[in-house]
C-alpha cells in the first residue's frame, strides 16, 4: 500500500521561506513522477509543481515559478518543495502526490495523495 506523508508546513511571515517534505513508502519511489498540489479554503485543488522520476525534469505553475523549487532524493524516498518569497496568497493545504508514470502534470495523472500539510503566510 502506497503511503505519502508530508511535513514541514507552518506559519511564516510574507517574504519568508519553508521547506516541505514528503516521505513515500509502499512502492519503488524512483520509478514514478511526483508532484505538489495545494488547496486554499473555498477553492479547487490546484497544481503547484511536478518532477520526473529521475529528477531531471520539472514544471511549475506560473504563480510559483521562480519562487518554489521541487526536488527529490530517490535514495531517501523523499520529495521536497522549497518555498521562498512566500506571499499571503500561498496560504493553503499542500498535498504531495504520486503518479503511475514517469512524467505527470495534470491532477488526473496522480493516483496517490498524502494527507496534506498546512502552510499559512501572514502579511
């Protein structure tokens, strides 16, 4: 059974930084693309970033490009999201997601989800 467990969320002032982590278990982590999504209150869950199985390819939502960095350590079965220059509009629950293929972008391509970690950015 695949499990994804996020950590690293919290409260931070605008302009600050946080690093989210997601530890995966239950399958060969290095074979599949991974992603981060977020959901703010009253809004749909939206795509944030994705990374290929090898870590060599990444893709970001326009709203976070240049501020967030997705990475992975396949030896540790861990996915990361470094978030810099945080803004109040980044406030959301952040979810780690695992796909069934080596590259994925849309929400429908992800089969596994973590429980989420809250990120709150104060102004």
